[in-house]
C-alpha cells in the first residue's frame, strides 16, 4: 500500500469514529428506563390496554342495564279519518279521530329470575267523531291507564345472569391478556435491548480490531520501507486493514437496525437516538426446579384462561340445549283505568283491568338438530379439558428445559471467560513476535480474529444467561434474583 492509500484508510477510520461519537454522547438508555417507556408508549401494550378498557366499559353498561329504566314516549298529535264497515250493525260508517297521548314507564329487570317488573302509565286526550246512517256521534274525553306488569319466563335458563357472568369472564380474560402482554413485552424488550447491547459490543470490538490492524500495518510498512520484510507482508497487512474497516461499517449498520427494532417495540420515534447502558454482571443462582414447577403450575395465568374458556363452553352448552326447548312465559298485570270529559274527574268511575297470560312453546320434531349441536359442544368441552392437561405438561417441560439451559450456561460462561483470557495472552505474545518478524501478517490476523470471537462469545454467553433467567421468571412467575413471587395482575385496574 502506498502513502496516499494509507492516508485514505486513516481518514475512513476517523470518519467512522466521528459518526459513532455523537451516539455515545447522548443520555444512556438503561433497561429499567426502556421498560418505563414501553409501559406508556408500546403499541402492543396500548392495544392490549384498550381492549381491557373496552371490556370494563361493557361490564359497566351491562350492570347499568340491570337498574331501573325510565322512559317517556310522546305522541303529541295523531289524526285519522277512514271509512269502515261495522259487522255488528251491518252498516258503513265514517270515523274521524284526533288524539294526543304519552306513556311513562319504569322497567326493573330481575337478575335472580330473569323476569321484569314494569310500572306503566298512559295518559291521553281524544276527539272521536263517527257518522252512521242513524246519526252523528261525538266523544271528547281524557283518559289515564295505570297498571303494574310482571313478566317471567319459565322452564328455561336465566339469560340475564349468564350474560352478566359471560362479560365478567371476558373482563377477567382481558385482564389476564394484558398481564401476559406485559410479561411478553418485558421479554421482547429484554431480548432486543441486549441485541442492541451486543451490536454495540461487537462494534467496539471491531473498532479495537481496526486499531490493531492500523498498528500492524504501520509496523510492516516501516519494515518494508527499511527492506526488513517482504512486500507480500505489506499486501497482507493492507488486506487485513481493509477487512477490519469493512467489518466496522457492517456493524454500524447492524447496530442501527437493532436500535430501530427496539424503538418500534418501545413506541419511540424512529428519529430519536440513544445508546444502551447495561452492566451484564452474572451471579450464578441455585434454582430448585421442583419449586419453580410447583409455583408455575399454581400461578400461571394461561391455566386460568383455560378455566375461563371451560366455563364459557359450559355456557354455550346451556344455550345449545335451549334450542327447540320446551319453555313458557307468564305475564301478569293489574291496574286501573279512568276516562272523563273533564280532566279532574278521570277517576270518578274507575275500571280495574287485571290480566294474566300463560304461554308455552312445545317443540315437536327437529330432525336431530339439537342432539347433534349438543354433541358438538360436548366434544369442544372435552378438547378444552385435553388442552388444559397439555398446558400443564408444557409448563413443566419448559421450566425443566430452561433450568437445564441455565445450568449449562454457568459452565459455558466460565469456559468463555477463560478463553478470553487465554486469547488475549496469546495475542499479546504474538504481537511481540509479529513486530520482531517471527510470524506473518496472515498469522497475526488469525490471532486477532480469535481474540475478537472469544470476546463476542463471552458477551453472548452472559446475555444468554440473563435472557434464560428472565424466561424462568416468566415461566414460573417467580423472581429468583429477588427471591419473591411475581403477581402480574397486581395493580392492573389502577394503572393509567
């Protein structure tokens, strides 16, 4: 490599350092701060919380529907004139009516029996004229009809109570889904955060490798200029320097992409920039797998979701059995009606108007529809029970696998740490040999690559242990670092 080429290489290295430096001058983003940002801005968490709020409002509305309802229907003007035939008198007559009326009612649903009690009052005034062959008849009067009405279905299930319980289950399920989404977001953010951290570490290792390549290039260049080494060594040093420069550029790109993924998960603007700040210090923990399994089986929210699903399938089975069912309705009303041409004398001669009605719906033949639908719902319920059993097995299996991974990673960390120490010592010894001309530039490049790879492997082993420890926390709902149980549902209803 000639002097201008060498200067260009140095210029590129300086330029890359200038690009990287502003990022490091920014306020660092810790993983705790990332969690706080996600709690407010994460699209997945916001969507899950909105769904939770939706079911809260539905439950509020359903409970409000069980309270007394007040309504007023007004018919201020109604006019009608038509020609009719009176069968009783066998004659035609003309009827003209002008009226005004209003109905006020109070309806009170009964949750216990699925019935309804209503208090109804209809007040009106009318001017009715009829013209027949025998003469003209006119009636102008006020009227008021006040009565109490009770309606009660019989021989069927309580629809109101089931609807309320269904919505309560929907809200509980939404709470669980939100809690699970928070845990999943914590897992996702942790993985992406450490991906950014790893990308930063790889970039720093590449920059160190670039500096070493520059030093090696300078050493061999001076030797070649002094005719102490063959020019082929300079070509190899130039190749090593170019490779190191290319690696730095690639890892700058990888770091930018990793940051963008984390920004999207956190709900941060893509235009913002940050540098992650993490101390990946590992204190190996002794975890009792049986205790973790026991706590996971007792606490996992997915199992409660299966229980809710089982209850909902029972509701659906009840509805299915109600298809083409024998059922009835009882309606009872008792009231008093009065009418008079003078408003103040409406109830001078009141009339009681009791009414009772009993009706039945009797199915006869449905070609086996009900039986087949019931069988289908029973199969769905059996499938749910099978999935519940499989979920418990999966929980135990996953916890055991993560525990084994943690035990293996503790050994891998020790090995990786020793490998870094050995690789560093090997590199330092061969750096001296390289300066003295005992080894070639290609051999020195191999020692540099070995050192970089060992550092990356060690960092990755530490991150893998932290990640698996988080997986154990999520799977067992127990924080073994703080020695305390995790309660994902805690304070959900008071958030935001």
